[in-house]
């Protein structure tokens, strides 16, 4: 913002330029075209709710598990949030003394979802359930479906009822005894063994003949007390290769339902052999509730081309959005809607959505508010918008301001993301790209979108997985460290320090650079005015040393001021060598004292690299006057 000033001692009118109302970074525009409230080069900064420039929080190690952390899973049990850490090929219950829950569960990325007050975890070779105390393979507790009822004892023919459970070799069939027949035909296609036989709910002795596919009772089961009611139950085993692996080899879980209590089903995908296929859990008798241990063999769906994998799911209103890999031939988005058929059974229909822009992995998918976001390989971070009228899904870029640097990342396949207090945090290769929904959205013509988010850039974040829990953001590292951002430390000095495991404490180093400016006068020299350059800062217990630098005409940075503001009274952050024992409650202007410099273009940089100190800045002010015209 340019503000005309009074006549200066130089006999010319002073002009003041202020940088206030900070927004975010802009890595996609040339430095001289960036808006004054944004930065073409800033690291480890963000804007707080008061619009002040501040340093990102530090992090600390809260657990060490020895091997790469592949997933962090949150589960609320007994009114308390618990974290399950998937490190290497083991699952641990995080705490002061971590508890080993399971081993040999696979060492790839894992995902989880909560359903029926249990946590369900996919690891790529196991499907597991955590009940708050222990982890069990779901195949050990899988629902045994009643595949046929009202069967004829002699032929085995009956009424088909429930589909086979992919997670279990066991099946149940029901007969009505006739009081005469001892030998019952079980399965015309054969079986691998009989688990149990009940008559009127009581176990009875029997002999099985797998060759004849029959079971013979010592005594013919009596007729049911209620005519026509099934009173004979046989549970048998029949193994079909690949059934269980089709689900257990999945890596991605989604949750979607048709509305109403207990209607949300778990959806499974990510099997590398069946990469365009997903399955969902079903309803089990007699409660007729959603049962995550029951995956009917007829619940699968083929989604688009089999050459393009399903990446993940997001829920958007009444739809489930299915994101596939980027491709040039098939649709990259599909919409799933739910409903009931004439028999009251849930059915899920697929509608083809947008083509072209696809996702990289489910680990980059998160909601910012009510908008699903995901990382694409060539189009930055994208949002999904669905028309409720036309059911058309559109993909739009939301990260235009950081795309210039995001495209320079060597490998995006390891990127992970999470929503954290109104921010979408994407971590890749030790860096973090932040989309902030707490600031006003901005239209950017070249983005091709209806709006984009304000963005920030952090470094020194070695995250390979992320998890938000109760407003705190946790991340795991490749070295097996479980870390969390220190936003819970308040004014404590550790708030602005990184505490990597088994390594020295390091300060968070932050700086903010203003755009390169010619002050709107390309054809004239300008000169700064010594005592009219200032920083507007607010003192509190975390404020620290601020360094202000100038770069004239793209020359190396020159230090204009390096000072420590008067510290507020805070023993938790006390640095008595920096105190002036002044405790102002209002913002204070601090003169820079830079000698006048002649320039055509100028940029400024404010920074703080001190241990445990914040970079709090409400504005940067620079005064100048115009000089002679540039000679051609």
C-alpha cells in the first residue's frame, strides 16, 4: 500500500509503502508480480487469526519405534483418544510404555476406519480389528453366512439367502427335518469338512462323507415343532483360493452409506492384482446391522478401466467420490450413490465423472471443510466439486500459489496429507505445503479454477505419515519416530524448536520476503529514508530477535536492522540478556536506521532463527522519495 507523506528534509515528498494484512506465499508468479501482501519466498511462516505474520510451531518426538512408521491410526475408546502406530511390520498402542499389539502385519502403508465402535485396519496383507484392548485378525471372527435355507435333506436344494463371505471358508445351511431322513446332502459342489451340526439348537453326532457330499446323523432329525420352520443347521467349510486375499491385500478403506443409523459400510480397494475393483461389507443376521466382518462375494464393483487403479475415496454430500489414477482414456472420477431396491436391500450405483486429472495415492486425500482435496501428479492439489443437479464432478486446482515449487519435487509418490485446524497439510520430501481455509479464498485467472486457497511453505518436516487427533497433528518418520507439533506448549520456549529424536534441539528458522518492487516508477531512481523504515511488531512472551534485510536491484542481502524487541514478562520464556524491562501493551514502531540507498528495485526480508523465539510481525513500513530519471 502506497501512502503519500509530508515534505522531507530532502525537499521532496516522501512516499510510504506498507506491507500489512499478510496473506500467504506466491511461488507461481515472477517475484516482481507478486501482490504486496504475499511473499515470493518465505519459509516456516504462517498467518495467525489476528492477521499477524508468525513462525510455524516446532515439533518434538513423543515416541520411538525403531522402524519406519507406515501409519498412525486414531481410535476413541472409553472417552479417550488412543493412537495405534504401525511401525515396520508391527502394531503398537502408543503411550508412555508402548504396548505391542500385533506383529507380522506387513510393512507397507496402512489405512483404517471406525465402524460399530471398533477400529478396522488394512495393512496390505492383513485385515485387523482393534476393540480398544487387543488386535485380532478379522478372519478369526468373520461372520458365517447362511447361504441357503429351507433346504431339502435329500437333494440339498433350497432357497438362496446370503452370499458367501470372502473372509471365511465357513457356510451355514438350514433344513426342516422330516423325522425319517438320516443322510443330508450338504453342497452339490463339495466341501472340505463339517464344522458343526445342530438339531433344534443342540449339537448332535454325525458322520461326514466328502466324496458323496453328505452328512449322516445317528438318528433322523425330528420334524420341527412349527411346521415349515428350519430346525437342522449344518456349518461346513469350503475353501476358494484367493477369496480372503482379495480383501486382505487391499490397502485403502472408505466409509459410505445410504443414511440412517448404522448404515455406513466399509469399502475396500487397493489390491494390486485387482486395482480397479472394490468391495464393501454387508448386513448380517440376526441383528441385520452393518457387519465389517462380512464381505459378500457379490459386493464387488469394477470401476472403469482395469488398467487404471482406484486411488481412494472421499465422501461429498450424498455421494462417495472415487478417485482413480491419472490417465488420458478413462474417467478419473466416479460418483457412487446409494439406495434401496424393491426388497429393501442396499444398492450402490456408479456414475462416471470427470476425466483426465487423477490422484497419486489415498495418503494425500483429505477434506478441507466440506471440500475433498487430493494431490495430482501434474496439476497440484485439486478440489472436487459436484453439481447436485447434473451429478457432474469437476476437478479444480486449489494450490496455484505453491504449484511453482510443488512441481519441482523430485518424487511425489511418498506425499502424505491431513486436515489440521482448517488447514490442508501436505508433506513430501521433508517439506510441507499448507492450504489455509481460514483466510479468504482468492480467484486466480491462470489457475483455471473458481478459487484457490492461500498457501504457506514449511521445511524441516520429515513426515512419512500424518494423523490429526483432538486438534494436535502427529507425524511418523522413516527412522521410526512418532512426533507431534508443539502447539500444546503455548508460550513455552519449546513451541518454536524442533526436537528430533536422539539429535540436538534445533531452532525453527523462518523468514518472509517481500515482492521485488520498483515502487511503480520503472524509469526513476528512488532513495530510502533512514529513520522512516520500520517494523510493526507486537511483544509477547515468545517474541524474539528480528532481522531486517534489504536487497537493492537484486544485489545480495544487506542487514538493515538486527534487534531484540522488549520482551513481555514471561518466566517460561525468560532471556534476561534481551530484556529492556519495558512491557508495552500496544504495537510499537521501531526505526530501522538504514542509510539512504539509491535503487531501481528493492525487496525486504524479515527473519528469526533464534532458539525458542517467534517471528511476530504485523507490518513492514518503508519510506522513500523519487530521484532522477534513469538514463537510456
